[in-house]
């Protein structure tokens, strides 16, 4: 039985466990990530972990500098690779309408954060806090 062809969109170091899981259980054919960045005092070019990992595994990489400008090329790469499912985690870009329309119901977004019980900066959490207080009274 053929494995489902999957693409991964992500950037951060936290992506590695997801990449490993996708590579083990599916046919991971393409990874999309941010372009190399110049970082630090010595202005060295640094690849994202996703790019480093993909290159080590021999998986094609599509680098993105500006999603609006690169979206059409990304859609073409997804079609070329026969991608059936997209997994997104800590990507750093808002996915555009063209891609969402093309892959409707075939995109999974993995979100790393766990909503804290109380967050002072978010209004919806302030409401939850007031509801918590009412429950205790």
C-alpha cells in the first residue's frame, strides 16, 4: 500500500519531532520553510532546522522569503510532488487563499502553545478568569 504524500510547512527547531513522525509514517516529499537568514554579530548565514533536516534526509525544500510572492511557485511544487496532505507547524507565514482553496480540507495546523489557565494579555483569557472567579464564589 502506498503511503500518503505529505508536505511540511515550518521553520523552528521545535519542528524536528513532527518531521521525524511524518518521515516515518508517511511519504514526506516536500518541506517549505523560510529562506536562510543572516544572524548574529558576525552576520553569518543560517539555515532553518527544517532545511538542515530535509537536506540530510534528501527531501526537497521550497524556501520562502515572501509568501505572497512565492505562493504560486509553492503550489506548483506541491502539485509536482503529488502532495495529498499538508502539515503546518510554526511556519511564520499566513497561508494564502490560492493554496487554501487548492488544498481545502487537506491542511493540518499543529499549534505548539498550550493555552494557559490565566493570561493577562489576552482579553478572551480575562473573560475566562472572571468566569473562574464566579465558579469559586
